C-alpha cells in the first residue's frame, strides 16, 4: 500500500511540474514596436547630393561606383567648365557612363 501511495504521489508531483513548466508565460514578453520603427529604411527618401556644391569626399561616400579618382574628376570638370546645368551633364566627365549615371540619378540634383 505504501508503494502505491508513494508512486502516486511522485507521479502527481512530476506531472504538476511538467504542466507548470509548459503553461508558464515567457519571462520576457516582446515589447510592441512603434509604427515609425517598422518602416523599411529603403522606403525613406535619400538626401539628394547637389553636384554644384558637393565636395569630393561627399561624392565618393554617397554615390555608387564613385571612388576618389572619379570624385576628383567631377570636381575638376565643375571647376573648369562651371556649374552643372543638368544631371545628364555628368556624362561629360571622364569615367562616368550611362549605367553609372542611372545608378545614381535618384541621388543627384543640380541647384
């Protein structure tokens, strides 16, 4: 009789522990994310770079496919020919082709 009571008691304790472990809420509930933080970064507008005012470092850092040499070539073209009148005028700079211009068109402006 003692064995059956003891085994029933052990079974009840183990069962209650396993139920309590699975039914317990998680220790850290997830905090709700603000709606502003849910916006994808690619949807945020990128600041435009003014071809007539940007320095070589800004051009190199913020434009795709523009290294130090091409950035200096853009500055040199601007200094020798005056301000850019259109973004398409960038094609006149040595080393800048149509594909490179199209990659950066939405990032450029002329003021």
